[in-house]
């Protein structure tokens, strides 16, 4: 069995998500906030939710000139 190391708050975030206390948006916020010290990594987001982590970028949403 592989030895997997997770972020400090991984177990807490996973527990909240699995219990239905947190939705995917809340788990996503755990990756982005606080910006200086996020709770989990993008890879952990994918592990918890089963969904790909997509970076939201305001520049990509702006219409092209």
C-alpha cells in the first residue's frame, strides 16, 4: 500500500464533504483560501470530490477584443 501524505486539514475537509456539510464549492474554497496558506491542494480536491480541479481565471472569462 502506498504511503500518502495529505495536507493538515485534508481529513477535516473530507469528513465535512462526505457528511454533506460542505459542497464542492466549499471544498474548492479550501484550495484557494486563504491564498497564503490553503487548507488542501488541487490534487486533494480531486481526491475528495472525484471531480477535476479547474482553475477559475477571470481573464479567460473576458470576451476577446
